[in-house]
């Protein structure tokens, strides 16, 4: 099967409340709501969400392409053992000069 190679990394993340400007008290709900509304109107925020949306859509389509829990080829016949030793022969040699 010709598929793209996928490399994965295992990592974790620890989230703590933060990233708020100094003049915003994260415990004050009204201040945080006002700040979020202000940020959500910025053009950078909208562009970032649109980009992340297309990346997420690509990942969802990959996950929906194949059901990893389905048993494919469950009716495969077991190969009979052969007494012949495996062999190979050279048919072509391609060289780049």
C-alpha cells in the first residue's frame, strides 16, 4: 500500500491558568469575557482559527478514511508451509551516472 509516512511523538501538557495581561484579573469573569471578545475581533485570531480549521479537517478526514477497529482480512487462509527455500534472482540493474 502506498501511504505517506507518519511520525508521531508522545508528549504531555500541564495547563495552568495564565497568559492574561497584567491588567486582567483571571478570577474576574467580566474582565476575562471582555478581553476574550476584544481578542476574538482581531484579524490574527480569525486567520489562525481558519488555518487550524483546515488542519483539523485534514486530520478528521484521515481518521475517517479507515476504521482501525474493523477486522480487515479476517477470512485469510493460512499459508501452507512449503519445503522450498525462498530464492531471488537479479532481473535488472539500474545505475545513475
